[in-house]
């Protein structure tokens, strides 16, 4: 027959173990959701580049974090660029790393074709993209062009 003391002990163990198990599962789930995959970051860079390619400044700015301190600088650069030349960029490599402030930094290599009038220029560009989360999605926080060859 069941001992009432043993039953209470089992209930107490279950009552303590269940929330702990949920916390561990939630923490693991949060880590997966909080850390974007390389494919997610690559897609964000390529979607931004496609918006530039199609000469759509408003769409390009949708991929930029609304609270980014570089947002107005990125907007001004886009205005100048889209008024001067067309550009197609294809991402060749992307190496992300997490920064202590919660952002993700990624070294990005892109193959570029620029069209200015009747002149085509081909080259490669190395940039550092910074990403920050907003409402479960990752957006561009800033872009630093390192080199254009």
C-alpha cells in the first residue's frame, strides 16, 4: 500500500523538477532563437543587396535596424549611390562572430558589378556588417566597407 509520506515526497520532487525542466528547455530554446544561423545572416545581406540592385532605397532601409546610429548615414549613402550608379553584389563568403554587446559582426566578401552610364566595373568588396535583434528578427545595425578591389 502507498505510504502518504512517500506520496508527498514524490509530489514535492515532481513539483520542483517540472519547473526546472521547463527552465532548462526554455533556456535551450532561447539560445537557438537568439543566435541567427549563417544562412539567416547571408539571406539578410543578400536581400539588402537585391534591394540596392533593384534601385529600391525604401526596401533596402527595411533591412536596417530602425534605432541604428548609422541609419541616416546608410540612407545618405544609398541616395548618393542609387543616383550615381547601379550595383549588383553577390555574397561569396560570410564569417559571423558574436560581440559582447549582443550584436553579431560578420566579415562579408562580395563580388560586385557596378554600372555607371555605359561603363561596367567588376571587383570584390570586403565589408563588416553588424546585426542586432529586434522583435525576434535580425536587422543590419551598421556596415563598414573595408576594401573594394
